[in-house]
C-alpha cells in the first residue's frame, strides 16, 4: 500500500491516504478525484500545468533519475517550471525541489510520498 500525504494551497491540515496500487495504475490526479479530495486540478490530461507539485519521497534516496514524457516537459517549460537545459535532457534528477505534474506521476505500491504545492 502506498502512503500519500497531500498538503498545500488552502489546506489547513495534511490529508493522508493509504492507496492500494496493485490494481490499475493511477496518477496522483486520479487518486485525488477517486478519494474526493477538494483539490481542483482542472484537466488531468497533462496540458494545463494546474497540478504542478513537489514530491517528497520519504522512503527513497534523496535524489534519483526519472524520465519525463515530452508532454510533461513541454508543459513545464511553457510554465517556466523547468529550464531549457532540463527540457533537453532525456532524464532529470528527481529531488524535493523540482516541479512535477500530478497527472503524470504514478506512485509505486511501496511509496511513502508527501505531495506539496
């Protein structure tokens, strides 16, 4: 079971979810909608940038490499969430400081994840 904590925006307290990720993979945006959290991330298709978040992996090393889709990189570049240099890279180093789009993040079954914005 993945433990996912959401905190940011107008939330006064964190919302902690325990999610079974063994069935169909779900993005963070899909999890939020399914659980009925009052987070108003508009599209969920990876094109608007409204769901930009920071990911804090509690049970992984401080940084690790990830491959972003071209769509995610293009949207983040358009919203100035990544540099042109990072956009050109095939892989980026996932740290707590970089932005990601929640609709492109699919948590792993063993993740202990804090999602902030």
